[in-house]
C-alpha cells in the first residue's frame, strides 16, 4: 500500500510504502485504553511517523476495532481520526495482545508475515495464545 508522508523539515509530500505495523497497532490500542474519558479526540503515538499512525487509525476505524469519526482536513494529507474508544471487537483484540509474553510469542511465531496476515487471524491466534498463557498461570494444563 502506498501513502503520502509529509516531510516535517521540508513541508513537502512524498510517497511511501506502508505495511501494517503490529507494534504500532498494539500501541494504538494501549493508548486508547489509557484515555480517561469518551470525548472523541485525535491521538498521536510517539516514535512513529504521523501519516503512518493516521493510516493505522483509519484502517482500525473502518475495520470496526475503534469507535470514532474520520474528518479530512484541508491542511493534512491523511484524514484525522477522532477516537472515542475501542469497539467491543477492539477490547477483545487488546485483551488478547496486551500481555507482553503473549504478544512476543505471537510476533515470533508469525515472523515477518504478521504484516500481511488478516487481522482476524492474528486476533484468533492471539486469543489462543492468551488462553494457553492464562491456563499456564493457573496450572490448568
């Protein structure tokens, strides 16, 4: 997928390839979870390109994982997503990937293909790993 990235130093747009970044997706969900209210607002994720973050928010909104609205501002190449909260599906997805151990196993098991695997498959795999992890914590093998 190709996206437009705005260069902050030269104020120009350039074309960039984009793959889904599951580390970013996880950080997005964790940031939404930390919101103290349900007031829709745009959100930034530190350490990631603004256009990449915006596109991930947009994809998660359209996939039904977050609750919010999209607005195209004339001054921005990417739409601004005003996030209210995660949807039920989003909460379930975060519950599956929130534990560091589970997320590390998920990434190790899927390797580089994690960027191309459907999100529903990643969620199902993460739920299975989270279930196994929870059982091991309670000695329920």
